[in-house]
DNA sequence: TTATTATATGCAAAAAGATAGATATGCAAT
DNA sequence: ATTGCATATCTATCTTTTTGCATATAATAA
């Protein structure tokens, strides 16, 4: 390990060392989500979410993929994925509240809409 | 996981997300070291080292212990220790260069002095 | 085309963090 | 006590990050 190594690692760690970004990553490590979904989930203004996503994207931690009008983001860094397992604990598949999809009534993306309808009923 | 959890975790991560602190922790996770040793190792002024150590100490990551004139620091947080194993990789016992003791001729603490003598010979 | 929805970008103000220097404390040997 | 060494603290300054807001772009719908 030399200075450059520590700098590289700490730069990557810095990206995770933020409550909202950590939360975003906790959602994305389960499954890809669109911006509107994260917006509803975190309760923060859209530009704010986009800004955090840009940071994560530029750090190579996540990747975006356009689907229709929506942009879905997914985790794309194996190293960070491993870190998250240790920091946040392994993903609990039985934890349906994990990405809180059932509580999201504000998100109308194609992925969320069916749930929204379900809840409205 | 709620907002407070993410804030707590990210605050702890933030402490690691710094090249010099990460390096200090990489040294301390192997064995306790005194300030003068870290000073020689990092090649930074003593007040700077003390400042970073204070940050780590106040975050509960390390603990100090006075031995004669020197203050030795050791890792005291099991969670962080586990994180470091993943981020920096497990400690390689055969890696004698790990804490670079053999290269430290500037440190004269009781722990280093014998080695210094050895090198001078 | 025009309107609408989803997301991105740019910019300025505010907050936080880093760096450096000077000084203080505290132990230990003389 | 006094000198010397190791470490800590304080203060000021400089830089970076964070945040909030206004606006731009791009795709779709009417």
C-alpha cells in the first residue's frame, strides 16, 4: 500500500460516507430504481437526488440506464458492493420493507404504479 | 434502517474516508504505535498527526495509552476493524513491510530504537 | 407543434474541513 | 526546580463540500 492506494480508497469511501448517499446505495444494492422512486423514498427535492446520483455515477459506483422516460440506476461496483455488505449488513431477502416499495404512493414510474394502484384499492 | 442509522454509519465512515487517517489505521490495526512512530512513517508534522489522532480518538475508533514518555494508540472499535479487513484486505502477517518498521530510522521510541540500532549496524 | 413529465445541469450562498503556526501541558530525568 | 522531549490544543486562514434554487434538456403525449 502506497500513498496513491490510500488516496484512491479514501476517495471511494468518501462517496459512501454520506447519509443520503448511503441510503441510496442501500436501496440500489437490492434492485435498480428510477430517480422518481428515490425522490419519493428519501423525501428530498429531485435536483438534490440527481446531484447525489451524479456524484455516485462519476465515482463509478452506479450506472444509469434509460427506460422510456425514466432513468434507472443500479450498483455497478463490486468492491463497493462488498463494502456495503459489511457496513450495512447482508441483504435480508425476507425484509419486504427494505426498499419500502409498499409505502411509496408518490412514485408513479411503471415499476411503482402497480403497487400504488394496489394500495389505493 | 432509519435516517439516524444512516447518519451514524456515515459519520463513522467519514472518519475512515481520509488518506492519512486510513493509513494510520492500517498501521494501528497491526499493532499499537506511538505518535512519534506515526510521525516518522507518514512524514507529516507532529501537530498534524495529533490532530488526526484526536479525530479518530473522539470517534471512538482508537484509544490512547501512555507508556513512559510516549503515548501509544491502538484500534479499539471492532466494527471499524471489520471494515478495514474488507477495505484494505486482511492483514498479511508475512508482510514485514506492512508497518514499515524496518524503514523507520527517524523514530527513537523504545519500540523502534532496537530496530534502528539493528539497521545502523 | 405545444405541453408535460422526468431528469440533469449550473451557479451562488452557506457550511465544513484541511493546513499551518504558535503555544501549552505533562512527564521524566537530571 | 529545571531542562528536554513528546504530545495536545488553539487560532486563523484557505479550500472544498454541501445545499438550494433556477433553468435546461430530452422524451413522450396531446
